[in-house]
C-alpha cells in the first residue's frame, strides 16, 4: 500500500508541475501582442487548469488518507 501512495504522490506532483508549466508558458505568450488573446486565455485555463485541479484533488485525498490512518 505504501508503494501505491508513493506513486500517487509522485503523480500528483507531476500533474501540478505540468499545469504550472503550461500556465507560465501561456503567460509568457500573452505578454507579447497577439490578436486572439481571449482564445489564448481560454486555452490556458483549459489546458493548465485541469492538471492543477486534478493535482489539488489528489493532494486532498492524500491528506484525508493520512488522517484516516492516524
């Protein structure tokens, strides 16, 4: 069970880093003048927000599991 929790934690961190990387990339792109700014913001929220949301949900589950075991 400990190996599963470790893998779950690594996956959550990976998703969080991926989401932040996507958001930062889009922010850098938004800093330059671009005609479709609204389209870029929607893409940033969809592509970057999803992994960040899933990672936060996974961390919440890990916290609940830790409390349950204590």
